[in-house]
C-alpha cells in the first residue's frame, strides 16, 4: 500500500484541544512541520518560507546574535524556538531575545521545552504567505504578554513597524537601520541585507 499525502491550505488554522504535553509531542512527531497555537487553542500550521526570506531571516538572526555575543545580556532565538506566552498561546517569532536573568530563572526542563515566557524582544520578518493583519495581531499579542520591543519587517513595502508597551505602533518608511533602543542597548539592525 502506498502512503497517502495530505495537501492542506498554506496556513491551516484548526481548533484542537491539546494539553501542553500533547502539543509538544505533536510538534516533535511532525518535525517537518512548524506549528503555532493561539491563546484560543487554534492550531496553525505554518508553511516554510521561500529561500530569499530564509536567507534574510538568517542575516537578521546573525546580526542580533553578533550583538548579543559582545555583551552577554541575554539569549537569542531563531524561528525554530517556540515560547508559551502567559496567555497560553505558543508562538515562534522569526527572531527573539530574552534577558539573561529571565532565562536563567527558568528550570532546565523549562529551558529545554517551549519556554514559558514572552521574549523581551521579537521580530516578525514578513514572507509572501504572511498577511499584515495577522502579523500585526501577533505583535500586539507579544506586547500584551510582556515583550518590551517588537518589529514587523515588511520587505514588500520597505517598512518597519515598531511596537512598544502602552504606545501606538510607529511605522518607519525605508529606513537604513532600526535601533534596539533601551531594550537592546547599542544594537542597530542594518537593513541593507534584509530588504
């Protein structure tokens, strides 16, 4: 008997009641797929990015990691890392950073699973399959759950949307760089290799 292939829409959202352990097992038993889960329990199957987006995301993470290595103020994570936010959502930002003291306050078991915290800094680099409305919703969710700074990098429009607690988002048009502000002291992302 030949194996069956199931074709799903590029961004399938299902409401499935799973415990944290069941979600962890689902993710690991289907390691070729990338999952997120909303606070409402909707399961999102994320499509892989195209090669250009993947290369630009690698550069984004490289720049944040290079900055972090110089100061050792926290830990940098790529899009393969999932975090369990205080509202119950399980999300995987394209790039993120957690202050060292917050990371070290977690148990080894928590660090080795989907860390139960919201990163201090998050970035979503939009790919062709992303919608601006859904990406903005995710950034608001990160801020509401404790992120201190968040960016949406919209390569198509050459815009960066900056999210901060208790403020309206700021939109930068075609910036050459974007600052990490007080959250990532002295960090400036060079967008020349991201656009």
